[in-house]
C-alpha cells in the first residue's frame, strides 16, 4: 500500500503518466473516489503516457470510450450509472474487467463487486482540499 499527495490536476496527470510506462496489454486499473476527486484527470495522464493525443473525457453516459495508443487501445469505463454486477454484465463491459485486448481503466470501480484479474491495480483519489488530492494505491491482484 502506498500514497502520493498531488497538489494540482497537473501533478495528478503526471503521476498517472509515469504509471502508464509500467502498463502492458491486459492491465486493469481501477479508480475510486468522490465526484470531482480527479479520476478523469488521472485517466488523462494515463492516456498521455500511452501516447494518446486525442481529447479524453469521462464516458459517464456512454459507459465506455476507447482511444488508440502506441501500445494498443485504452478502454476508459465509467460505472457510475450502474448499480449491480448484472448491469455491468448486461452492458457488455465484463470483458474489459478481466482480459482486455488493451489497457482498461475503470472509474467508479467499486460498483463492480466481482473478481478482478491477476495484477489488478486500484487507486483511490481522496479530496483533501480544493486542489490537493491523496492518491492511495495498492496492487490487490498481485
């Protein structure tokens, strides 16, 4: 278990950009935290670290956005509107949680209570004040 204190959205993005260097096809990253905690900023940094140049935005209503990176696709999921595992399955998102043909990053990951793959990494973004975030991370799949 570890933590990192980010003092700005730019620092959150830089933290995630550095993380992206260690990711391989099949990696699954889960993000937890309240609204406005910086989950989408984190994804923007991941995308930049994977060589993605297109604009990244939260797929709250689409549930899934896909971006093509230099090391394969980034699948950006948002489970905010889903309340049960069955809704996740019915939406066709389960494959992105277990064996993605790219790298998956899941906002509101705590909405999924099913199993996660080996090597899964979870990051919780906690709001400390208007600009400061604590990023708590572990690697429960290892």
